[in-house]
C-alpha cells in the first residue's frame, strides 16, 4: 500500500492537458507509486485552483487538507515524504 493511503491522505493533482509542469508532477507521483486523483483545471477547475491556492497557475497538489503550489516545490515535498 502506498504511504499516502496508509496515512489516509487523499492526493489530488489539479492539472492541464498541455501543461509540462503538470506532467513532471504526474511522472513523479507515478514513479513513487502513489495513488492520486486528477482534476482538469483547463476550464472550470481553474476556479477551484484559485480558491484553494490564491493563485491561478497549475499544477497544484492537495494532500489531505494541505495545498502545495509550484511543480519544483511539489516534487521536492513528494520525495521528502514518500521516497523510501
Ligand atoms: N513555476 C510554476 C509554473 C507553472 C505554470 O506556468 N503553469 C502554467 C501552465 S503550464 C499556468 O498555469 N499558467 C497560468 C495560466 O495558465 O493562467 C511551476 O513550476 O509549477
């Protein structure tokens, strides 16, 4: 079982189809074998991104109630928390 599930923390990636930064985060989630949901933020989902993070750039990642912004920061945090 992935660590995120063991800790009962749901991971959600707010992403866009043509977003290279989002692809980097997806790749890292998959490399770490973490289960996650995705929300398409190309359209309506962008309002949620703004509400959650106070800015409009994607990707953002939520882990439980926590909101992470910026692909480099997100990847660093994922490695810190979940890399074995
Ligand atoms: N430094 C940010 C850059 C993210 C970024 O520029 N994302 C683009 C999409 S690839 C974006 O959301 N731009 C603002 C917009 O589309 O309104 C990161 O690494 O996550």
